[in-house]
């Protein structure tokens, strides 16, 4: 590949990153943050609290899988 091809891929990735950042800033107040999603396990008793972010972990894993697959596909590895 030539340098132009690599530069084009970097510009696409940069554009996607800026689009995601814009969506985050636009909908910041409406996004449930990890730890507050339905399905996260929270047990609080007197002198004891237990937190297991089950659904948050699954969501983060799915997002990272998609992002890494797109990046690896673009760079052909």
C-alpha cells in the first residue's frame, strides 16, 4: 500500500472518532453509565456493599470487539 492509502484510512478512523465524540456530547445526559445499567448486581446492607457490573461488562466487551474488528479490518491485519 502507498502512503495515501494509509492516510485515507487514518482520516476515516479520525472521522468516526469525531462522530462518536459528537454523539456522546449531544446525548451525554441520556446515556446510562456503566454501573447503573439494568442487570448490574448491587447488594447493599448495613456495613456491607457488593457490586458486580454484569451488564456493563458485556456492553463494554461488545463495543471494544466491534471497534477492534473495524480497526483491524481497515488496516488489513
